[in-house]
């Protein structure tokens, strides 16, 4: 009996053990090869015989020895011969960080673990060197500078490979603690052939300004990216990180000479030019002196300053003191970068004559330091002599009638005939006056109704356009056709033009309203119409 019970318990235990073993899940880790190169990318696959969530596996344990790709996860449910089975699978791309032997550790799910995998990492022998794929060339125009002086740094990036193989491209611009670096324009990218190899070239230009004196170091352009190489035969993919360190360029920044004043302008070349323009935009010759003007006339002084190796923020501010007889308004400077590396500033000053007399406009001088000869120089343009005449106004001379002497004849008694003759004469004159007045009124109305208004309307349109230079010219031309109508209104219109110019060209520009100017012009034009009407009536 005891033997039978013992045998029964043994069989039951064996059967129970078999059930547990048959129902246990497995976790398997596999790779295509356990011998790889350092640049080679390979796949790690984990398989678990049950359906679980993707977060049951964490690949962070691999980060110390491998570069990790983005893991992918999938699960499936299968029925075979009426039996159901589940499956979960993870796949991740790995790339070794170091040579030698590295180990993929075991992973565990619900107490079930995979086997560790030993990977042998060797050096690649068939990959190109980084310098065979990417080169950077740098050229600095000047290696000796003064504080605030600028020069051009030209860089050329040459990629001797298909740019579609590049990943994670990073370009670091030039920099230096003692320099201010700004990119000039946009990069120029093009394709070319170098020693029979198709290459991609990127040209860039940077403006480098010295800040502090001393022996300084300028770091040129740097490059980093990952090149992808695939082998169609073996199906392997290799990643080659490429980093090109910036070239270190030595620059000598000389100290500012003690003899210089606060207006420090170091450069190898400076040009100062000027033009005088009348109110119609015509160039006034410099030798045409003194220049004849009238009160209310305007001229424009155009100054052009071109400097090599100086950025716009370091250009000098041109300040001039004009006589009180001339009101001046300076426009905002316009800057332009020329192709030869020079920077050009253009200033326009509008000068309006306000008082009659002879006056001298001041010259313009710009002091600068020649970095080639290491000496101070001065560039100068001459001023201009003005002869301002008062505004001509036509004087209206009143016409006075001189009474004519009349002989008085005394008639003693002419009867009633003189009264009858006088009555008929009065009736005839009344009828004649009524006929003439009716015809004159009709003609006058016809003349007034057909008078053209195109000139006045064109002037109003120009004033409403708020183009002050056009307004100045158009109003003055229109006033020429209104001479002798009202000197008071003409002076008020010229005064309003001065107010308009002051609103735009003063150091604190303000909004100008054209309502007053339009009202004055319409008054003067209406006065012109009334004078024409009066002249037509006087003829009758």
C-alpha cells in the first residue's frame, strides 16, 4: 500500500513538472553577426513568446557601449491547428562606440531572461579618411588690424561625396573672443569636379572686426556630420562620423596710437565726394559760385563717404553748422555694401533759403587714420557761396481816373422837347444795357464753365501723395503761374512748404498735415478766377 501511494505521488509530480515546463515562455536575443566593425550598424532582435507591452524592455543599459537607433515593436496572435500562440518582438539598430569586446547584457521579462551576447568590434579598413571626404579652406584678407578695423574672411567647404549620404550636418561659423564676426550675404553652393571627383562646394564670406588689441586667435569655420555607407552585397550599413576642427588663424591687432583723437577711423582707403542739386534735380557745378537763389528756393547737398574695412555702425556722424539764413534738413543716411569690400554712406541735406543776402556754406572734413602709412589724414570737400535775392512780388498799381473839364451851357427855356428827348434816350439806353448785360452774362458763364482745372487737380494729387520733394517742386512751379495775384498768399504757401520740410527732415520727424497748404492754394486759385471774371466784365 505504501509503495502504491509513493508511486502515485511520483507520477503526479512528474506530470505537474511537465505541464509547467511546457507552458513556460522564452525570451530570445539574436544578432546577425557577433563580429562587427566600429562603423558598422547591426540589428538586435528580442523575441518573447507572449503578448506584452513595448515598455517591458528598456534599452538604456546599452548606452554605455553602443549608439542606439529608434527601437521598433510589434506583437502578433497566431492560430495553428486550433492552438493559439502570442509573440512580441523588439528591433533596434546598434553601433559600437569602442574597439574590442563588448557585451549585450541579458534582458528579463516576468523572471524569464535572454542570454548575453558577446560582440567583437574591430577597426574598419575600407572606409575613407575624414579629410578625403571633407576639407575646409580659409583666407583672411588682412592679418594685421587696428581696433574697429574690419577685414574679410572667405571660407570654402568642399564635400567630396554624395550630399544625400550626410546626416546631422552642423556648421559652426567663425568666432573669436577679440572679434565681431558677421556673415556677408548668403552662402553660395554649387557642384564642381575636383581631380575627377564630383564635389559640392559652399563658399561663404564673413566680415571680421577687431575689438581688442594684442595677439589674437580667430577660429575659422568648423564642420561635423555623419556619412552613411551601404553595402548592397552584404546588406550592411556603416556610419562614419566626420569632424573638421576650425583652423586657428593668428591676427595681430595693433593698439590705437596715442596721438589720435576721439574720432578714430582706421582704414586703408577713404573717399569723400559731394554733389549739389537744384530744386529740379539738376547738378549744380561747384565752380558756379556764387549760386543765385531766391528766398524760398531749395538746393540739395549730397555727400557720399566710401570707406574700406569699416562697418556701418563705425561710420562717423557728419555734423555741420549752417548760417541762420539757410534752414537745413538731413535725411537718414543710406548704407550700401560694395562688392570690393567697401561700405558706402550717402547723406542728403535739403537747404532752404530764408533770408536775402550773401552767405557761405561750410565745407565738410573727415579725419581718418591710414593703416598703411600709419599716419593721420583728412579728406575734405568745399562749401558753396550763395547769393540769395528776395522774393519778387508784382506790385498792383491802382488806376485813377482824371476828371475831364466840361463846358456848361445855360439854356434859358427849351420847352417840353428836351424832356421828351431825354425820356426816349433813357429808354433806349436802358434797353441797350439790358441786352449787353444778358449777352455778357451768358458769355461769362460759358467761359467760367469751360475753364480747365487739370493743372490745379494735378497739383492737389501731388500734395496728397506726400512725396515732399515732388511737392516742393510742383508748388513752386505752380506759383510761377500765379505771380501778381496775392503776395501775402504766396508767402504763406512758401512758409507752409518750410513747415512741411521741417516736419520730415528735422532730427525729430513729425507728422505733417497738408490741409493748410491745400486751403491756401485753393484760395489763391479762386482769387485768380475772380480776377479773370472782373476783367471780362470790365471789357463790357
